[in-house]
C-alpha cells in the first residue's frame, strides 16, 4: 500500500504534470515557469538514462527523450543537474560495474558516466563541465582534451575559458542513498517510470529488472518517497513520465495509480 501521508507531505505545494514521454518534462517545467516566473537552478532526474546528450550541437535538432535535459539547461539556465541511478543498478554488482568502470562509452552519445574518470555509486560523484549556451552542447573531459591536443598539433592557442558562450555546470551522478546533498534545496523533479522498472529496451547490455513483482514495485515507490522526505527536499515542480517503451505493459496500472496519487496530493 502506498504511504499516502508521506506523499501528501512531500508534494502538497508542488506543481505536478504527468506525461507519456520524457521530453514532455521540458514542457512541464516551461509551464511552471510561465505561471510563477521563478528561477529554479537545480534539475534532479530519477531515471535509467541521463537524458543528457554529450559532445553534440543540439541547436538545429528536435527536442527528444535523449536530449531534453540539454534544452532545460539551455533555456532555463539550470546550473546543477543530478542524475539519480536506480537501485536495481546500484544493488547489482554486474550492472553497477558497467557504470563505474566507464564501459561502452561512445564519444558523441547519450551521457552515461564521466569519460575521463571512474565513479563510485556509493558516493556523490560530481564534475564541473562546460556547457555551450548557444549550441546546447555539453563538453566532456575527453572532448576538451581532444580540442587541446588538436590545437597543440597545429601550434594554436587553446584556452577553454575564453571560448564564447560557455558556462560551467555541475553534473552529479548519485543514488537515492545520497539525496541528503540536496537538503533544503529547491528543485525541478523528474521521475521516469523506468527508474523503478525497466524492460531492458535501449539500455546498456540490456540492463533490466522487468521481472519485478507488484509488491516489490510498491515497496520501491514508498522507498523513493521516503528518501525524498528524509532528505528534506523542496520540490517546486515535478514531471512524472510513463515512458511506455521502457516499462512492461502489465505494470502500467500501478504507475497510473502512483502518479495520480502524487498529482492529487498537490494543492
């Protein structure tokens, strides 16, 4: 059974939108900002995927489920992005190793991990990266090193800080065990259903937990809510996404109930 008291306590002052596909989170935040004209600088994404595209100019591309975070950073001036890795990855040594050891990295691709250092999912992993406010491109460590090497090869000066349109942004990779780093901070919250249950479609090495039971799923919902309550996070706006291509159809009713309960708890 869902913990209704915790849900009401957490979301009673939040603006909530429920959507099918994750790129619609951008629209939810945009709607909130139009209503309130508030400046929220932190985006927290509970998701199997980061939805952040690296080393790629999105200026002439269409907003989609792989790059909507780039658009949020660019259009809403986000300064901190937290990607919260699911527990089914954190608790599985095989899956966890894929993320911690930089396996299957592609230079121009969705962001998986920092490409120039290993991470430890038991800790808070943070890196300051550069973001091009004109093109929507986030530059990884390897990208900057490649640019510097090419300039050196042709005896050209390279000072990244003097490159036009760049701003520094802090990227965090964490699990819900480390949410206390967000204590008392005001955030945009993004929740993708595949954070709780993933069918294995379009994931690294077909990572999945598609055989999760309804009881386990409900426990995951309550554990997620409890971790946010304990962390004392101020959720100004929340986008809740079904992502049907990633989640088994048989569990859709449970997600509909969970998301509806959250939305109805808001004033």
